C-alpha cells in the first residue's frame, strides 16, 4: 500500500469518496454540498503548511483518504493538529490503510511544530473499540467527547 499527498487529478475520486462517506455518516439527513467539497479540496492543496490531505493507493486503486489541519490554541502560541476526515472504502476497512494515514498525519504534525494530535472518529457504523486499539498502539490516550444535536 502506498500513499501520497493530494493532487489536482484526485478531485473526482474525492467527490465520489466523500459522497459515499456522507451517505453512511450520522449527518446524512443533511444536504451533501459538492461545491463546498471542491473548495475544501483546493484549500488543502493550496495550504500544505496548515492543511493535510493524503490518498492511500493499493495497486492502481485509490482506497482511502485523510485530511487534517494545524491550528493554534486559542490561549497560547503553541499549535495542535486535528484530523478532519479519515475514510477507507468498505473493502479496505480493518487493514493497514488507516494506520498508515494516521502515522503520516502524526509525522506531518510533528514536523509542523504541533504539540498535540487529535483524532475524533465518527461512531456511525464503526467499531470504536478497534479504533481505540489502533490509537493506543500509536501512543494516544482517550479523551471524552460529548455532543448533542439541537
């Protein structure tokens, strides 16, 4: 399995993958916004110091992607990195693609002076215990997260 940063010719695959991701998410009662995805994709490409976007490829097939960003803490000058999206096509889930992307994100964050890295996996249709095991292997600790739809 190989990885690389987003390239402009990845846009059509990203649009399909994000639509699939949206359709299986807990937010699928909203409206998928293709134009917003395009703007976000180009923002990732145009801002490599603060935005992260990679594709995982198996053979000739794109099988996953991940985005994230570097953000400054609101109360100090230090930075943290936050995963935005991490998606694997269904046939590749539970394999090494997501771990590869998470490791690359952590390396990128460190090289860009982030002091912390946050992953916030969606819980709709995934086994969070499996994610917890991967995160633990990567040296991460679990923090609580609560949300309420209003």
